[in-house]
C-alpha cells in the first residue's frame, strides 16, 4: 500500500470515528469549555476578593488607629488579609487586656489548615506566652487547656522552636501550680520538667537561665 493510500485510509478512519461519536465529542468539548470558563471566573473573583480585602484592610488601619473593630468584617475572608486582620485585632485586644477575645482569635488561627508550620508555630508560641500572662492578669485557669493546645501546635520539626516549646511546657506547669496555690517543691511534674530542660543539650543557654531564675524564685518565695 502506497503512502498516499495509507494517509487516505487513516483520514477515512478519523472521519468515521468523528461521525460515529460526534455527540460524545461535542459534549466533551462543551464540558471542557465550561470547566475552563469556571476556572477563569474562579480565579478572577478570587483575585478581585483579595484586592478588595487589601484595600479595606489598609484603609481601616490608616483611618482607625484606635478602633480596629471594622477589621472583623474581613476575618472570614479566605485570604492572607483575614489572617492579618486577626493578628491586628489580637494585638489591640491584648493591649486592652481583652484576653478572652484574643484567645478566640488565636484558636481560629491555629485551627486554620492553610498555615505553614513556621507561621503556625510562631502564632502558637505567641498565643502561649500571651495567655499564660493573661492567666495571671485575670487570675483564672480558664485558659490553661487552650495553652496546652497551643504548645502542642508548636512543630517539633523546627529546631528554632525546641527551646521555646520546652520553656512553655515548664511555664504552663508553674502557672497551674500558682493558680491552684499548690506547693512547687513537692510537685514532681514541674521538677521533672525542670531537670529535663537542664539536662538537654538542645535547649539554649538563655532559656535555661530564664527557667533557672523562675525555679529559684519558686523554691524560695
């Protein structure tokens, strides 16, 4: 069979295939067109949403330095400005000692699945220190369980957070002892944690020094 005959035969097979299956082909093309149009529309509206959130965020920050409550309109948006809005609201509420509201925002951020381990660990560490301080400020043990959750969300894979996590574990036990007015000297849990920190070569010297000062204060107060 000549090359020309082969080409004619192949062309005829393609024509027959198209003629026989033209309905399915048309349906498939329409579906692809709809999917493409939907994807383009999704991207457009997502970009527009981020753009609008960005404009709103910076306008609120610029115009309402002392009252950022308008940022609450942005915290449910699924983009970076939702996270930034929550962080700004947390900062202001911490300054105003409205720790219960800050705690709720911390929990929402930690529960977010789209946060990188580094950012989640940073927020979790900040939340832990803040809410330990809030426990003393408000003289309440209501935050202790949440603090434990925050500490558990500090990644063990990030070397820079190992010392911080150990210090927070120690501070949480000390806070619980103080709030319950228990005896520090007889608490095996806190003494074991103290020894764990001091026997670890991975805990930084500065953290060990801070923990040592707290330990000595608790022993002799």
